[in-house]
């Protein structure tokens, strides 16, 4: 994935030719994920959600345990998307406050820790715990991948729109 600055920076500097400024006609490359990759990411995320939902729906034991685990899975899922956005925004140089950094990383740690603690303390078969644990970790990792894929698509769309705007402006100046 090429960032906007990199994409627009690939246009060669202007050169002079017979007293006129001529811009290069080289078009920057904007990288996009393939449809196969996007399908794989969505199928993986859907499979993870299905496995978690199936495991929680058939969870033996008390209703309170089931409610706790559903809340934990949802908390982890939302914390993953917030953390993925925070990390990606931090790479672009937008400075967040130290308190926000603490809230984001702390929220993710608390979500993962409490969900793991709840899973370990439940009085259920260890095979069932393993299924719930693996499906939970699969959900978390596939959510990070989905967040990255969605953000990459957004950035590519934004880069294309800005490039089209620059090309239109350049054409308007030339006319």
C-alpha cells in the first residue's frame, strides 16, 4: 500500500522546455489488495464470528458465564478495531495524547485479560475451553487483518480521489 504522500510524490518534478513548465505525465501507482485477498479476509472473519457464536451458543454451564463471555468477546472485538486504528493513525504522524495511548492499549489489555480470565475460571470441559480459546484468538487476529484491509482500501480510494483532483486541476490550468 502506497501512502498518499508517496503516491503523489511519484509525479516527477517539473522540467522546463522552451520556457514552459511541463509536468511529467507519469501516473503514480496506487496499490490495492486483490479481490481474492479481500474475499479471504472477509471469509476468515466470518468463519471466526461463526465459530465464536457457535461455541458461545452451546456453552455449557450457567447463563451468567455465557453472558460474561459474550460481553468479553464483543469487548475484545471493539478493542481490536480501536487499537488497529490507533496504531495506523500513529504511523501517519498524528500525535495523540499520552492519556489516549493509555486508554487504547489499556482497553485492549483489559479486554483480552478479562476474557481470558473468564474463560479459564469457567467450570467446563478443557476441550470446550480450548475450542472457545482458539476461536476467540482467531476472531481477534482476523479482526486485525480485516481492519488493515478496510483501512488500506480507504487510503487507496482517498489517494485516487486526490490524484484525480490534482489531474483535473492541472488540466484546468492547461486549458
